[in-house]
C-alpha cells in the first residue's frame, strides 16, 4: 500500500465507515434482533480505525507480519462474539466483504485519475481483505466449536444425577446414549455416592436409554460389577420390551444381574431386601 | 520383614490392610492367612481394604486366591471398604473377583459373615436333628 493511498484512507476514514454502514444496513442479512445499529457502528468504527492505522507499505505484501496482530485480535473478537450470539456464517462473512466494497469505493473515488495505481492498490486491498476473511471464518468456526464443546460438557454433567430415594437406596436414572466416557462419569459418581452415603443398594434406571447394543451392555455390566466390588447391590430397572429383545438377540448374558421392568418394582425389591415394609396407614374414622 | 497382622474374633479372622500392598507383602499375607485359617478352624475371613488406594492385577489375583483357598478350607471371605477408584481399576483390569463376597464397611461385613455362617450352622443342626430322629 503506497503512502499516498494510505493517507487517502486515513483521511477518508469517515467516508469508509459511512459506505460500510450503508452497505450493512441495506443488506438482507441485517440482524437487528442480535445487535443494535449503534453497537454495529461502534464495532465497525473500531475495526476501521485499527485497520487503517496499521496499514503500511511493507505489511500489505507480508500478510503474516506482526503489525497485523492488533487487527486480527479485534477481528477475532468480533467474530467470536458473533458466533456466540448466533449469527450465521453468511452474515459474518458479509460483514467483512462489505468493508472491502467500502474501501474500494473510496479508493476509486480518490484516485480515479490514475487507473494503473488504482488497479494496483485494489489488488493489494483485495489480498488483504481475503486474508482477513479467512481469519474471520477460522475464528467464527472456533467460536462455534467452543459453544458445542461447552454444551457437550454440560449435557454430560447434568444428565447423571445420583438420587437418594431412601435411606440406603440410591437411584441413578440414565438419559441418553451410554458411551465409554459417560459410563466412566456415571460409574465414578455412583461409587462416590455409595461411599458417602453408605448405601447398600443402587438402582440403575435405563428407561431413558434409547438403545442398548453390546457395547452399552458391556458398560452396564462393568458398572454393576464395580458396585458389587464396593459391597453394594446393583439393580438395573426400566428395561423396555424392545431392549429385552435386542439383549437376548445379541446373546448378552445378564443372568447374574438383578433386572426389573420398572423403577417401582426395583424399589419394591430394595425395600424387601432391606426388610422394610410399605403399608397404607390406618385411617381412623371419627364418630 | 513387615507383616500384616491377622486378628482372631471368635470364629472369624480379621485382616486390616493399612499400607499399600507390595508383592512380597501380599504373598506373605496369603501364606499367613491360609495357615491361620487352618490353625484356628475359622469359618470366615474379613479383609478390610479401605486404606488401599493403589491396586494392580497381582493384588487382585492375590485377593481372589485367598478367597478360593479359604473356600477350600471351608471359610467364607468378605472384602470390605473398597475405594471407588480401586473398584473401577479392578473392573477395567477384567478382575470382577467372582467368589469373593463384598460389603461396604466392617460392620456390614461382619453381619454378612454371621448370616452366612449362621445359615450353614442352622443347616447342620437340622441335619443333626434328622439323624437323631
């Protein structure tokens, strides 16, 4: 970027911003529900400032120069917030593409008289903006991936609560597919809770598990064996007829595990082995 | 050499492992325990491993061996107080310790032994009765 065009851009910062804003506001993808026009203007102004201030003759050729770092930082910040706010990739992309349009428009107005210089400068601007678009997308996708990872962690944590249903009886409803990492979490939290409460019976309710294949069954058997090693008894409940069918068809041996059809029958069994009795209270009718 | 004490409580033997078991110690324990079962004619062995935090396949095998040997000498083995991490490790190693009874703590382990031995004695006395008749 030659010193003259650099000066031009510096001087016409306001114009670039106006063009850019008008591009953005006229775009179909304008998301006033996600970001207000004032915020958008502040964001845009910040990016133009840092971009124009950091443009120099050398770094327009070397796109990996250190002097680009502040620009990349701000652009990355905008991109990540947009990913979290729920902007689509197209909307985020158009944000940067509109800036290129605005800069080219200003340049062509200012150096109309020298087509060769204009061509050369446009090419450079094009290269710089392409580079910035790629960075925008990279950070945008990274932001989305972070959101997904956080949600995965949350699902894993939320969906494995250990409930103390009675003194000495724990219940653990499993919802969703059981994979190795989840089994690990389930097993650890269950065993920890057994130690803390000194419970002798644990009920593993799989009504919320959509399908049981040999791997899931393997995980279940592992959990049951581990609770047995701890000195507690483990009952598997909530086995739906389809699951019973698949288990038998797959030839999985669950004969040395206590299985019950519903949580209620598992609880009844637990009461029985703890020698507890549930009775209807005698209602005394007053005369 | 270090030895793990074996305490006698009526017709049961009580072993409390307070240190991490290394191989030689485990082997000595196995030999001592079998000798003691034979000498005292114990009906039950209770092993408390609540202080054991590290376990390997060898240690798992020793516990399994002790249970099988005691069984041959007509004594039941109960392992109590296993830590969650130890239980998970044993399962991942593929050692579910079949034939070993387990309980949450010493108290429950003793109760379990008493019911098991009690049942056997009841059976024996019934048999005696039928002979007497």
